[in-house]
DNA sequence: GTCTATAGCCAGATAGAC
DNA sequence: GTCTATCTGGCTATAGAC
C-alpha cells in the first residue's frame, strides 16, 4: 500500500495556523505568516479554508475541544471532591505545560467576542456544574468541608490553576524570577495548588 | 480667569484611545474608531501622538501606572500579613469593577510582547517581593501560617483576585450564570477570597 | 492541488488649505 | 489647531497558468 502522507496539506495548514493564531490572536495573525510556517503558498490557505475567519474558527474549535475535556474533569468526574481537586490540578498543569499558549488564546478570543463564547458554550452542550454543586453541598452538610458556594470554589480552582500560565510575563516581572525558576515553580504547583485549596476548605476533625 | 477646558484635545484622544485599545487590543484597534470615539478627526491623532504605536504606548503606560499601586499594596504595605490580604482583596476587586477591561488588557499586551514587559517592569523600578518574602517567612517561623513559598502565595493571591475578571466569559459560560448574578458573585469575592486564602494558610492554635 | 501574479480594499500616515 | 483629501503600503482574497 502507498505510504500515507503523515501530514496532508489541510492538516499542515491547521497546525501552522494554530501556532500563529495562538501566539498572535485573530487580529494580530497574518495569512502570510501562516503560509510561511506551513512552508506552502498563501493561496492554499484560501483553497482549503476559504477565508481567514473560517481558518480561525477551525483553529479555535480545535483548541477548545482540547481544553474542554480537561475542564470537564473538575465538573463531572465521579470521584470524591478531594480526589477530583488533586487529580485535576496535577493533570491540568501537566497539560498546559505542553500547550502553553492555549489558555490565553481561548480567554483572549472569548473576550474579543463574548457572543461567540455564549454560542459555543451552549452548542457544545457543555456539562453544567450541577453535579459539582450537589457534591459540594453534600460535603458541607456532612461537615467535611466548611460552607462555600460551589461557584466560588469552582472559580477558585480555575483561577489557581490557569492564571499563572495566562499572566506569566506579569508574574515573572513582579516576582523577578527567571524563566527557568518560573517553570520549576509551575511544576511545584501540581501539588501546591491542590494542597492550598484543600487546606482552605477541609474541616479539621 | 478663563474657564479651563475640562477636556483638552490631547486628553480627549487619550481617553478615547483607552476605551478602544483596552477593548480591542493593539492589533484589533483602528485609528478611525478612536477618532470617532473622541468625536474628532483621524489626522488629530497623528498630530498629537505621531503614530498608532506611540498612542498605544501612552495608553498602556497610563493603564499600567493605574494598576501598579494596586499591586504594590500586596507587596510592600507595612501592615500585618492577614490585614494585607484582606485589604488588598477588598480594594482590588472594587478597583477592577470600575475598570473592567484593564487587567485583561495589561495581560494580553504583555503576552504579545514579553520583551516590553521586562523592560517596563525593570524601568519602573517596581518593588520586588523581598519584603513580602521576609514577612511570609517570619509568619512561618512564628507558627502563624503553615509553610508555603512566598512566590506561590503571591501567585495564589493574584490568581484568585484577578482571574475571574480576565476570564469572565469563560467562567460565565461554564457555570451558566447570567451577567447580573456574576456581578453579585464578584462582589461577594471581596471577602470570600481573603477568607479562602487565610483559611488555607492560617495555623489553628 | 499547487503555484505566481494581481485585484481590491482598508488602515496608517501625511499634505496642505483654513 | 483642526479639518479634508490623498498617498502609500500591506493584507485578504481571487484569477488563472500549470
């Protein structure tokens, strides 16, 4: 059989587009730069994806469907609350280290077009946090954790995990640490963040 | 004496530019839109600020010097650690509600140009976190808080305060809350966040 | 399917009248 | 200082050869 090309052109373009869009954003990206990154001609981008807008949407959806299952782990896993927090924190930080531009890209583009955000999050029939909410309330009722609104706890989990990757230039500057040290601190957060959260909410028997 | 114009043209332009740049970013903003927002002609922008780049820098520096003293409060206040966390959280969230686009703008543009970030944070002789570090270490030595790296605690404080404003479209979508409810949740965070942090680090006597 | 060449448009910047 | 008109370059998109 013929050796299947491991990168057909369409995929080649999409990967190049990811690189450029995620670094520069929709408005900052240039079709020429994507073509150069892919090592092909600019006309091909339009041949395969029709327009910059459609290529961007393909990239965004691809990025989002990579992130979604990660976030889903917090919301709808069947495990206990503490396990969930620990495994999410550990997994998510590993994940993000291999996709450093991703969370900032998603957040930025959702801010640029909040209507798009609403549409996307609705059509993806994204898991709502009802299950998580029930679980939190049970833990409170059983005296396992102190009273806290599920939404606030959810925001806190997201914030502690995601923010240091989104705001790395700011945090590096403020704490005056170099890239190498910063990376080490991020690795430490795999356990640090879960400890921080659990220490905050756990009731001492 | 003559009634001083409460808005001279230069200032008028700067304010319009803030609006547009903070919403659209450097690459998304259009000089025409800034002119329209200011109610004047496009040529005036160049007359006063020479180029889009220079106008942008004026806006960025203005925004940053508004944010800087806020952040400074965490780092170099003379108060006790717990007071510092409580007052920062309360003040910062009030501040950000009146400048909703500001943190995202700063973070986005620092990501777009990390070299600029380094330069800015250096030249502003920004307070380093040494004082904060000493304070945290003293609290640990005195058994007031559990062991934690000052950098990690600092990241956590920043994350919990800033992230929900930067990622509001995402968090609104995931938790399925409307704008009104979200705003209420943000107001609650004025005390919620400080409690969350202090609960996590405080040693129970 | 892939390329080169170019159309067509739009945005930043400037010239020059007032 | 403020305006209108215009230049210039760059970017998306397409036409058309191969």
